[in-house]
């Protein structure tokens, strides 16, 4: 293998690793969007808060990693459940944008709370994979990236199967498409939507825990939600495969644009592609075909 | 009106009604949409509610189904109060509403829509048979079973909505204008299906309908609503005898007579009930 | 109690039909005109800034509130207005011409950004505008020969007909005048054919087409108007800040603008102004009340943002129709006075309606 | 040459043939009804006429002008207005707002003069209003003039839609199931209105309808469609007597 | 303004709610500590300092409102230790035009100077990124002779300014960047930037990065097993926190230091007591920023003390201009030339066994 090839492959691997993170965060966004048509701007902050909680358990209380991770995921799920059941519930039926505003408000509150409780400083904690890497011939991958990709894969498949194949999953979709009709069919809409929020919160916690070793436990972690948003839009709102495709695509674009295009195009390119894709496919690459019958 | 109600109640007093609405009052903010309604459905009966636009029929059904909370009064199903419950609870209890205006799940396939109907049923038993029966009743849905429901024609969506409610095997089925937008043939079919549901499954049915002729022909009892109140009630046979009902709801003789002299008469007599 | 009745067609589109309203607004105008002489310096400056944010918020309201197109990239229009204006001033273009050109050029850029809106809508459009804002921040940061890049650009003083408008009072009146002009222009536009067409585009595209409304045209027009008005606000903002850097026009600013229009109440110009006042004053308000709290709490980092979020959340939760909704209830209370029923606006059960078919 | 002509129009959605080679003519001043089972393609046909869909093939002509390639918003300018099966009102406005929007195709002054609210604009607004008032009066909408359309009963909403279409001063009016959701009394009133629209205003009407009482009362000719094809065309009596129509649509 | 019989009002604006809010407690506390010391007993010539803290959110607009409030409402005597290049550049002119002393803004000194029109009321203490980086890179070039130099930077004033210094040092050797790669504040992944450096085969990476990014860049370099490259970080990356969080990852990292760095273990006794006092008072371990804010405030307090009871901005300004100062973090005694603290000393450090170890004497 020549130098050039090695580099391309290495970049592709890097791109997929980071893309998998985007995809996983995007997945959480897609879930809440699917269930309640709320674009959850607080998702990034749940993620960030989970990483702090993870730190608190691992470093603060000295619990073992797996136990702490489990507790963190459970806590994040509970938090999201509460956000839906106690807060978002109150504005059901309001225009979509009220929901977006409310999640922004919740995001601010979470950010404020975390820095009041933990203090705003960055920190870190050890994981079983920190600083480990795997060498495949000339290609080097950090173990953490492998874990992230695997997590993304497993979670996606699980969710995909859950939503498409189980009755409860279809009910979730039904509740999002026509909530009134879902109620009238006896679907426990409130419980179902809260459940989806909880799943989304759990996914956020997984992201937060996996992200912290490289990106540090930091208040600024929430920013990743913007990237995820771009991924969701690229792939198409409400589409789980879309979120994955969007996330991976974004990761790859960034990686290759960052190396092969002139400096300064790395971020610009991602957003240019985004605009271009939307003009060609106004519902994202894999978004549902829409259009109302008249 | 009082008199009518009393008589009506007296004839049926021996059995406990499966669904009873008492002194129901519902507001939309400042608008008083229904103003004290009493209504009963006996087990195994079909009840028709007729009324002009804006009379509050939809509001009545929505209040029964828990979509809106009443301001006053009660709704009792099999003797238990169900007002104030969430609509999903009411549905799981056995009172299922087919709402006005085809509320289908637009991005689910026709088959998935029907599957959703079975969420409210108490047992999974016999689901496949029910599905088969619905496809038999509405063959059009079988043809389109994998299409997104949002792309169906208006009539097809209406069939789907009714079929979906039947999947719940309700004890009481509430139908809000089931014939809306259906062809005459289908309207008749739907009502014959309504009759069959009633006789074969012993489901009590409350149907709101503009097509009074067919509604009264199908139902056992009828109520007439006007401006949020019940202004007449009785068995369908009784109602069909009333002059006012004939004239305003059955498109009776008076209207056709006007055309005899070649000129349409432009007067509109508006009925005010008291 | 007050009963509305019209005696001529003109009544129904008159702006202020009843004398209480007229008197109230006349008093408001008088108060605003007199304010610089009555208030301490600090507040005069704050109010000038409020005026600028009101103009920007009005600009966004046209787009979001009237045509239902959400933009998360309006900070970019503010930035473009500010930079174009400052650059032209530095090239010796007279103030009045520069400010008009700034609005005009921002409007043109709004046209370009509006074009995707023909195909893209809803949250997708919001993302396009967000992407545009990020790209324009990028361009401003890297095009240092014109914008001064990240090192910043000093804004020249506004001079109009030999008059220095940068003094506290002069600038106050400048902002007030611009706000008044923009407000009147928009009020007129929105009660005329264009405004109705915007509503048509927002509520039902199918029906709008069937009535001869060129939907794509109006969508883009809304972008142009919105961008131009926001650009105008940007030009004023340049004078308020006096020193421009790209960081001043980031996502936070866009979000703030969106918060203004939603908290204010979508679909109402009054809402835009109320929202702008609330959102711009909130941080100041929070820092005013902070010293009153016990030290353990007030010294906590993150308190500001937490309280900001809390207030927002409370507003969205208890007044989802925005400040304007609250205002309408208040008016209803006054007008129906002895008969007002508390549950007139009580919210019953509500159900989410999918907006995905749009 | 007839006022309005549909020639060999076909429309496919993927595998679904919604309309297949439909042709018919409508004469000036006629009330022309289209009936047919659900999913026959009636609404789709109206959608093709008003350019919501591009026909897969075929053409539509109105007053000798080819309209099957007009931009969607230009249709109303050639004199064709329509209503919708699933009511499409502007939910954010009052009845009056909705009707005034019907006047959109008439000039109201330039953009700048609208901003300045010049006397010209004001006069145009008042003129619109005067015209809208005529429609309100014709359709008895006075009590609802200033109500938000969002809370109106279904039947009134249908009338508002009709009124809005009339406000555009069309020469051809397309109605999609105007009587659905109305009770017999209201349907009879609608028949009167359609009569007025045709006789007094001289507007040609094409309506899709399932209520045969309205069709036989108001229509001059009836077209019955089935599975996207023309099944029968003739006077109401002829069509209602057609055995094919009876089996497919009316029922025995 | 701001001086009454009993009080001298000082103001500052920090990023309490924005992207760098994490670092602000240190600055505020360090400053507060010095002022409290000055206020002990009868205070400074019978007056006590009162500090008003405002939030600038790292945004120019917010900073403008903050400074307007400080000037017009609180009528402060001086603005001390306000934070952020953008915010400071945006507001400094407003302050000095009103006759308010503007002391020790944290940010790009040259830009702030330019924005203030070289007012005599502005005193900058932060060493300029461009000049200090120039010195630092020059040393690296002379000592290690790298063939190709790459530059990773945060887009914004930091990246621009550091870049200017690096370019200048390279130009002196007839070199240019072999590769440059920017990132946006908040980015979490640096693999593409490092890959770009690797693709260009550089042997020195200059990194204008903050804490998290410095660690991430080092992490990528280590991950790739890329041994024949040196990484030099600018002042914002040459901090104690980078060590605590980066651990082994940052071993071998070079840093450009513009002030002394102490850790709790290796500090002189006097600093150790200070650390302890801080910890006691604020219940947190201080970092170099706290001490820096303390020292800067110290200079200011000394000047106010020295001019006596009749305090005016002019007098304080004159005093500052004509005296020299020392502080626990200063490499040597320094004085104001053209109102900027000179000379700008630079020291090159390297992370060895988890500690910053200086490789050079302070260079000018
Ligand atoms: N969401 C609402 N907000 C305000 N008023 C409402 C609302 N829904 C219904 N109303 C009012 O309540 C009254 C009863 O309406 P309802 O829809 O129950 O009538 P209906 O008998 O079903 O009429 P239709 O035959 O048109 O369906 C009407 O006057 C209507 O204007
Ligand atoms: N956008 C679309 N994509 C796919 N199929 C469609 C679409 N629109 C309509 N169809 C199909 O085309 C057929 C004709 O629909 P159309 O709405 O024209 O029926 P209709 O005659 O108006 O029926 P109804 O009387 O029930 O309203 C239906 O089978 C429908 O499922
Ligand atoms: Mg109804
Ligand atoms: Mg149809």
C-alpha cells in the first residue's frame, strides 16, 4: 500500500469515527422529533450533564466505570422522562416553535445548573479504553473510536428494529403523526412519548460518556448538538437511517475537506454541502416524502 | 322537550344504559358549545344525533370520548364516570370515537393504521380474524394496504378510520359523520356495516350524521340538537313522524314543492326550536 | 365595556379606532420624546440599544411571524448590515446614503438566501439559514482586507448634514426615528395586500396558490424585507458598538432574536417589540437582582444563564401565545370589564398537530 | 368552441393511474357536476385543472387559452377559482381576512405605496372591502364577518371557502364536495346559492359532489368517473339511470 | 469620577455566561483578594475599594452595555482586569473617552491599544501574542532546526495574532507554513487537523490552542505514533490545567511562557502561603490566572496608594508611567513603555514527567 492510499483510508476511518458520534447524537434528536415533533435543543446539554454526572460517580465517588456508566445512563433517561412528562407536556398543541424555545430554555437551565453544582472547570476521567489504540497494518484507530462506532451500530439497529417491527414502535410513530388519533385508539400517548424521551436521554448519556475522554468533561460539550443538527438535516428529519448517513457523511466531509481543501474550508464545506443537499433534496437525503393532499 | 325526554326515559327505565350523559356542559374558552345535555344509550342500541351545523354534535362526542373536558355534568359508561379521563383511557375502557375529518396516521401504511386500532382492545385474541373481516367489508383497503394512509382519497381514509376503530372491538362506538365525503353507495354500505357491527358484535353505537334519512333508518333512537341543546328525542320512528324533522332533516315535501311552479322559492324558513 | 362597531369600511382598517388607544399611544410617544431629558444617562443609552433590537426583532417577525419561515441566521443579516455600513462610511460614503445602501445590500443578500426557501421549508429552512450564518461569520472573519477580520473594525462616527449623531441624545433620536419609520412602514404593509398574502403563504400554500398568490415570490419577498430591516438595525448597531468583530454576531444573537419574536408572540408587531424589550433587558435585570441574593448563590457561576433559562421557560409555559397574548387578555379584561370570566382563556386539553405535512 | 375543455388528460402517481384519458367540455353558464366513487380521481382532476399536478398527458383549455402549462398562481388570473375538499382556510385570520385574500389578484398599489398607506392603497382596500361585502351578503356570512375561522363550525367554513373563491370574481368556479358535512336544509340553501352564482353572476360551475339531491337539483350535466375513466356523461336523469353508474356508484 | 470620601469604585467585565466562563472565577477571586487586602484597616489613604463585576458574555454588544453601565451608572474610577480581546477592543474607547482608567485588560494588547487610539489612560499588561510567539518560534527554529512548520489555530483573534508572530519568525528564516489548519471554538475532533500536518510531513507544529484543544492535538499526535514531530503551544496552552487533564498525553509538549508558573509543590514559600490563603477563602485551588489577576491588581493598588489622598486618573497614570513594578509571576522587574508593560519576557518550557520544565532563561 502506498503512502497516499494509507492516508485516504486513515482519513476515512477517522471520519467514520467522528461521524459515528455525530450520528449517535443525531439519533437522539431524531427520536424526540419523531415522537413529539420537538427539535430538542437541550439534547446537547443532557449529554453534557451526563458526562459531568459520569465524572462525579467515577472520580468523585470512586465507583467502577461500568456501574457509573449504567447509573449515568439511567439518570439521564429519568431526567429526560421528567423533562417530557413535567415540562414539555404542558405546551402540547402549541406551534412547533414553542417547543424549540422551551428546549432552549431547558438547555440554558441545565447548563447553569451543571456549572453551579460542579463548577465550570473542565475535567476528565479514565475509561477502559482511554489512551489505547489498535493497529491494523498501517492504519491506527483508537479503541475509543471503535467503541463509539460499535455503540452507534448497535443502538441504531436496536432502535430501527424497535420502531419498525414492534407494535409499540409503530405506536410511537403513530402518536407523532396524529396525536389525537393515537389517543382515540387507546395508545398511552403520554407514556409512549415520555418513553421515547427517556430513550433519547439514555442515548445522549452514552454519547456524553464516550465523548468525555477525548473532548474532556466540559460545559462546552453541548455544542456538538449543532453538528448533530446538521447531520439530522442532511439525512432527513425523522429518519433513523438518515441520521446515521448524515452523521457519517458529515464526519467524512470534515475529515477530507480538512486535509485536501485549502485551510478554512473544513467547516465551510460541511455547511456548503448541507445547503446544496437541501436544495436538491429539500427533505434531506432519506427524509420522508411529504406533501399534503388537497 | 322536557316532556319528550321524560317519556323517552320512561320507556327505557328498566335497563341501565351502557352510556349515559347527564347535564353535560362544555365551553371553548368563552364559547358555550353545549349547554346541558342528557342522553342515554342502551346496550346494543344504535342512537343517532342529528343537528344543524355548529349545533355541538362534534363537541358532544369529543366530550364523551375525553378529548375535551366538560365544564359541568358527567359521562357514565357502564355506571362508572369517565369524564375527565384522558381519551386513551376512555378508549381502552371500550368507548371508541371515530372523529370528524378522517384522522388517519398519514405516514403509516394502511395495514399499520389498522394495527394501531387494536391498541385499545383488552385481548389480542381474534385479531387476525377481525383484520380479515375489515378487509372483507372494505376491499378497497386491502388493495391499498401498503400505501401511506396520507395518500388515500377522502373516502378511502374514512373507511380506514372506521375500520381502525373496529379493530378495537369497542363496547360503544362513537361515529362522527361517517358518511362525510363518501359516495352514496359507500354511505349505504357503511351504514349497513354499522348495522352489522351492531347486530353481530352487539356494539352500542352513537352516530352523528347529516344524512338524516339513512341515520334514522338505521338507528333505534334519535336525538336532535340545536345550538348546544337537545330539542327533540325519541325513537327513530317517532322522530320521523314529526313535521319539523321531515321538513328540515329529511328534505321533505315542502322543499320540492317549491320547484313545481318553475321558480325556486327563495325564502328560507329557519327553524327555531323551543 | 366596549363594543366594536364600524360605521364605514375605513374604520375596520384604521390603526387606532378608539380614543383610549389614541391617548395611550400619544402619551407613549410624548414620553419617548421626552425621555432623554428625564432619565439618567445610562438609561438613555440602554433605551437606544433597545430601539435597535426592536428594529431587528421587527425584521425577523415579518419572516417568522407572518410567513411562518423560521430563520436561525438573522445574526448574519445584522452583521452584514453593520459591516456594509461601516465599510462604506470608511470609504467616505455619506451617512444617510450608507445606511440606505446597507439596508439595500442586506436585502439583496436576503434575496439570495431566500431562494432556497422556495424549495426548503420548516426546520430544514432553519438549518439552511443557520448554515448561512455560520458561513457568513466565516467570511467576515477571513476577509480581513474589508472587514478587519478577527482584529475588528472601528466604526466611524455618524455625521448627517454636518450634525454629529453619535452623542447620547442624538443617537437616541436617530434610533427612535428609525424604529418609528420601520414600524409604521411594516404596519402599513402588513395590513395591505402584501401582509395578507404573507398570512396566506403561512397558513395554506395550496389555497394561496389558488387565489393567485405567487407563493415562492412572497416567500422570497419576506426574506428580502426581513433582511433589509435587520440590516438597517445592523447599521445602527454598528454605531452603538463602535467596534465590530465577527464574534459579536454569532449563533447566540440569532437565538436571541428568535426568542424575542416567539416570546413576544408570533404574528404581531407589538409582540416583536415587547419580546425585544424583555429579552434585551433580561440579562440586565438578572445582574441587578443578583446582589440581593445571598453570597453563596449570587457568586455561583452559571446563575445568569440558569435564571435566563428559567424565565424563558416560564414564559413559554404560561404564555405560549407570547407577551402579545398576555396583552390581548389584559385588553379583553378591560373591555369586558364586569363580565370578564377568568376561564375565558383557560386552556383545555390540547393535542399536538403534526406540522410535517406542510 | 366550448368555454372549457379537458382533452385526454391522464395522471399517474407512480403505479397508480389516478386519471386515464379523460375528456369533456363545459359550456358557458353551465353547472357541471362530476360524480364517482371514492378514489375515482375527481379531486385529482380538479388538481390538474388548477395546476397542482402536472398531467402525465393531455391538455386543458379555458376560453380558448391553453392553461395546462400556466404557473400555478396564474390560473386564478385567467378566471378560474376553486374550493378544496379538506377545507383550506387561512386559519390565522378572520372570515374577512380570508375573503379579502380572495381579492389578491386585483391590484392594490405598489409595494412602496403600501408601506406608505397612500390614498390610492386605501381606496383600493375600500373597494375590495365593498366587493367582499357583496359576497358576504350573498352567502349570508354577516354574523361571522369578524370571527376567526379557526373556531367556526364545519358548514360555515365550507361557505367561507366558497365565498373566498367568489371574491376572486371568477368566470369558472370549481367546487370540491361543497355539500359534504351540510345537512339537507343547508344543502338546499347551497343549491339556491349555486343557482344564484350561475344565473345572477353568470359564473360557470364545475362541482365534484356525492350528494345526489344537490346534483339533481343544481346540475345541468353530470360526468361520472370511475377508476380514473369516464363512466357516463349526460343529464342528471340519464346518468342516474345508467346501470354502470348504479353498480359502481349509486347502489341499487 | 468614582472617588468619594470613603470609596473608590472599580469596575470590571468578565465572561460570566459565555464560552470561557469557566476561567472567570479565578480572575475575579484573585482580584478580589488583593482589593480586600488593600481594604483592611483604614484602606488606601482612608478609602476602600468597591468592585463592580459585569458580564460581557464574550460578546462585544454585551460588553458595550456592561461598560455603559459601569461608566454611566456606577461611575467607576477605573476598569481593571476586564476579560476578552473582542469585548475589550469594543469598549475601551468608550471608557478612556470618559476619562476612566482602563487597566490590565486581558486580551490582545496591541488591538486594544489600537482601538483606544493609544490613550494615556489605557495600561496593557498582557504580553502580545505576536511578539512573544515570534520570540518563542525563533528559539525553536534556532535550536531544533525544523524543516517544515505547520500551524494549528483557533479561528479568532488568538489564531490571527499568534499566526502573525509565527509568520514573522518563519519569514526571518525564509520559511513559510508547510500547512495550516484552523478549527472553531467548541470543536471536539482534531484528527483532520493533525492529519493535515502529517500529510504535509511537518516536524514542528505550532498550536494556538486552549486547554482542551492542546490536549486533543497531542492525543492525536500520540495516537498516530508520530514521534519525529514537536508541538509548541502558545501561552493559553501552557498552563497547569493542561497538565492535570492531559496527563501522559501532553508529555513532551513545548510551551511559550510569558509568566512564571508555579505548582503547589514547587512554589516558593511566599506563594505557597498565598495558595493556602486562596484555598481557605474560596474553597478551591487557584491557578496561574488567579495569581496573575492578583499581581495585576497589586500594581494598580500600589499606584493608587502612591498618589496619596488626592486621587485622579491623571495622577495614577503618571505614576504608573514613571515607575517600575515587580510581581510574583513577573520574570523580572518591568515598567510601562508607551503604557505597555515591557520588556515582554518569554520562556520556553517543556512538559517533562508531568511538569512544565523551563528550557531557557527568560528571553526578550
Ligand atoms: N376549537 C373551538 N374553539 C372555539 N369554538 C369552537 C371550537 N370548536 C367548536 N366551536 C364552536 O362550538 C360550537 C359547536 O361546534 P361543533 O363542532 O360541536 O358543531 P357540530 O354540530 O359538530 O357542527 P358540524 O355539523 O359543522 O360538524 C360551534 O358554534 C363552534 O363555533
Ligand atoms: N399524491 C398522491 N400520490 C399517490 N397517490 C395519490 C395521490 N393523490 C391521490 N392519489 C390516489 O389517486 C386516486 C384518486 O384520488 P382522488 O383524491 O382524486 O379521488 P376522489 O375521486 O377525489 O375521491 P373522493 O371522492 O374520495 O374524494 C386515489 O386512489 C388516491 O389514493
Ligand atoms: Mg361536527
Ligand atoms: Mg376528492
